[in-house]
């Protein structure tokens, strides 16, 4: 109800200005399962802060031209419909993966909006140019795009690795591959992203080394290092335990036996969410050879969910 009535947020609403800010860059992931994949939007600083600074400056410019005008800033944090507004504003069309696509800039951009009491002449929507292409649907690891233009968010890796706070459903873990924070697969294959525009804002591409960090390095990340290294990063959203949960799933999918020692350390971690996913990763890496250690862990385990993970891993092995 709130989303379809933006005047509840800004009663004086007359017009909405929707903006796109690019975040693409020229770094590409190598197809190595030993790397931890982070969605491109999270390689730099948190876009909420970067874009808010830019929009405040833009509003100041507008108010110098229109001193009596009023403005409300929205950056993917309120109950609003930025994508629907972007489509109505002519910034692009909604692709079959449900992201907005611009014919000359692709889809790697952030959306933000300004609500105002100023009456502005609207732009016209643009036509859908997806045609018969279904590459985004076919590439989705968890089959989250259940039909063209329809996304089941509960299956989406971006949701599972960022918004989901509890355990990742066991039946989806193997399909997640080495994605540890978000997923760009549906955008990576989109033909329109050959036109994607590189970010000019250095704060959005400052941490490109994230793309080459190995799963071993991610597994060695401590809570203290997480807070220090990602103080200004979108990765903070998952918190350390959520990110480590994701990393352990990726480790289990890697088939990299050199990670067994780091995974083994997490079997006795005090946080159940971490411990339970370590059980799954350990069992996935070692198969039947994991049983003795997992049976040993079962003897002292009191958390019911972790015990379920142990039983499932023992039976699977």
C-alpha cells in the first residue's frame, strides 16, 4: 500500500525524477571455483552514501533555481517502486530478469529518485527490446526467474546471500556455486550489457581486488577484519556470520580439499549459523570420509538445527 502511494512519504508530491548511476567496470571474474564471487555493485563503497551525497548536491542546485521548491530523496531504502518509476520515466524497459535495461547503457546502474512538488513534463516510456532472448532465464543457477519478467525472490542468490538471515535452504546450496554475496549471472549474459557504461565515481570501483580474493582468504576473515575492511562496503549488510555462512557454502561447492582445514575450524564455531554450514561444507568436500568427524561433532552438539545438518551430512556421505 505504501509503495503504490508515494504521497504518503511526500504529501506535496507532484513529480518524480528518477536517475541512473553506472557501477560497471572492466574487471571480469575468471571461471575459477576457488574464488569467492561478489556482485559488482558491492566492489566499492556503499552506494547509499555515495548517491545521497550526489543527490543532496543536486537538490541544492535545483533549489537555487527554484527557491520555493521542496524535494524528497529516495535511494533504495524506502518503500518505493524505483524500477517501475524508472520504466515510466523512460530510463529503460524491464528486462526478463526484472532489472531495468537502457539501450545505450545496459543494466549495471543504481537507481535513485527525487520526489518534488514541482510540476515537470514527464518523459515517455520506451519499448521492450528483449525480443525472443531468454539467456538470463537459462543461466540463473537456482532457476529464480520462473517465467519471463517474473522473479521468485526466495530462490534468487542475491536474496539468499544478503537478505536471508537464517540458514540457506539445503536444496539450494549446491546451485549457488561460489557466489558469496549477490549474483550478476543474469546481467552478465545480457547482450545489452555490451553497452554498459563504466563508473566514473572512484568510490564505486575502489575495491576491485575483491574480484580476485580466494575462498581460502575469505575463510580466514575474522569478525574484526570484516568490520575494518568493509566499514564502508555493502558487504556489511550480511554481517560477518551471514557472509561466513555464504563462504562456507561456496567452499563446499569448490571441491578444493585444501580448504578442509579452514572448514574444520568452523565446525566448532560458537555461532550455530556458521557451525551448521561448516557441517554441510565439510560433508560436501569429504563425502563418506567426513562421517567420523561429523559423528564426533554430534556427541556434543546441543543446537537442534545443527544436529539436523549433522544427520543430513552423515546420511549423504
